[in-house]
C-alpha cells in the first residue's frame, strides 16, 4: 500500500518496488491536499485530473517495471454525520471508481464509514441509504468495492464508535443482507480482528466468497496498556500496529487459510509501524522486513 511512501512520485515508487522484490502496488488516491492524518492524504494517482492518455501512461509504467496494480485505495468516512463532508468524499470515491475502470484496475479499496455517535443499528440503516447507489455505480463501471475492516478508533476524536462500521462478522452479514451485490466485499486485515479477539482464521473460511483483497498489517497488544485501560477503551492505549512478523498475528496460519479457500491475489503490506516511519529509509526498511517475513509463504 503506497501511502507510507507519499514523498515518492508514482514513477519513483514503481522503480523502487520493482527493484526490491515487490509484485503489486495498491495506489493511494486521496484528493490533492495536505494529509490530515498519518498516511491519509497521499496521492499517487490524481483521479480528479486523470485522462485516458494519463491512464495509458500509468499502464506503460507498470509494464516497464513489471508490476501490477492490485487496487486503488481511498479510505475516508462516507457516512460522516456532516452531509457536506459526506457528499465531498462520496464524490471523490466515485472519481476513484471511474479511474480504476480507466486504468483497468479491478478493485477499489475503501471504508464504509460511520457516524461514531450512533448505534450500530442506526448506522446500518444509514448504510443502506448511502451505499446502495455507490455499489451500483461501481458495478456499472465493472469495479469491485473492497471494504477494509479497520474500526478507525485510534484517538479521542474518533471516540466512541470509531469511523468505520464494517468491523465484525455480525455487521458484515447485516451489511450483505442490505446490499447483497456480488461486487461488494472485503479488504481483509487480520490485525484488526486480532485485537478485537475475533478468530481471523475462521473469518477466512466463513467469508471466503467476499474476500477480494488482503492487507498485511500486524498487531501487538500492549499488556500494560490493556491492564491500565481495559477493553472498554476499545483498543486506545494498547493496540499497537506493527510490521508483519513483528507483532502477534500468525501469518503462516492466516495465509494457509487463504490458500485453503483458493484465494490467489494480493497480500498488500500496509505499513503503519511508528517505529519505522521517521525517515524514508526507515519506512523502506519496514517494507523490507515485511517482504522478507511474508515472501516464504507467497509463490
């Protein structure tokens, strides 16, 4: 996932990735703006300005470097309680979908979003209203929507409910009851299941037909933080994002489950480890560590 290397141009990113043993890129597609949160705001494809010649140029770069694009990624809050904000992010999300079709990328990765002040049931009602036309718009453009299962609750401004509804098997099933469309599925990240104490192996088997894309991010539970704050803090103060291999996710078991269900697509390294983010070289080192940990499983 390219957001951690936001200072690189797309060409620089592709040359570096190709030269260092990576196969696919998940390209960040936020609007051109100053990042409001760590990694959010990165633009490797400016979808608002993309033209057919621009799409051809991107494909030529991928062919030259021997890479593929797994998905275009834009992770906002399309169910934000402010109608103006909601309309803005949905309009940009539709531009990402159109850009994916232009480039020939099959998947757009995003969040469902959430009104963090409302109940799950109230959000599910809003979900049907907000997302039914988005999913249809994507289908009309031949694009799959892959929803990441991150709760988006890392700080007090996201308290109490977090800013992404699609976090648990119960909620996923309710979502697919409301929108059963075949092009609406998961960008599955086991790290968020791990700290919620949800069996991430079982999830792979139970939702095999809805897994479109996979994120590789690890998670460490800080036991002292958990002791001090308890589970009702919803992870704040004790969920610690780590690089694959440096946390507590069992990648052998998780990837074995993916093989068992016939999944044969990307495992996209999502680099959010604060210990490896102060410089570009540290960020790259983090990607190398992740690559070397995951590579034995991926052939």
